[in-house]
């Protein structure tokens, strides 16, 4: 009799444990859904509050197409032919070169910056 009572108590406790395990699984599933919904709301908030960035490419095209700036002429001003010849003659792909109005920093045959005074570099 005592063994049967013990066995029944054990089964009852195991059943209660299994029910609680099931409740925990259901709560975890609901929590996961709630966390996902929260993340989606946070993403929407970021999209609404994030600053819109204007790329340098967009600025360049705006100047060219809307303002009528001649980009090819600007390129010639940045790298005058005589400076381009000097870069080629020096056989250097890198360095700082002076023009009449500014300095150029060239790296791997690309003008990477334009400087107007010592504070620029």
C-alpha cells in the first residue's frame, strides 16, 4: 500500500513537472515572438529617426547636372597638364605635388586630396 501511494505521488509530481515544462516552453515561444516584434518596432523607429546621408557621388552629380558645373574642367584645374607631366616624369605614383594654387596628394596614380595650406595635411 505504501509503495502504491509513493508511486502515485511520484507520477503526480512528474505529471505536474511535465505540465510546468510545457508552460515554460509556451512562455518562451511567446517571449521569442514578443522579442522579434520589439526588434521590428525598433528597426522602424531607427528608419524614421535616422539621418539621411547625401553621398559625395550625389553631390557631384547635382553640381554637374543641376548647377551646370563642368566636372571635366574642374579635373583640369585640380590636375593641370604640367603637373600631370611632372608626376609621369618623376616616375612616382605617390607624392605631394605643387600647382600654382594648391597642392595635390597622389597615391597609386590617384589624386586623393587637394590642400590649400599647411593646415590641410
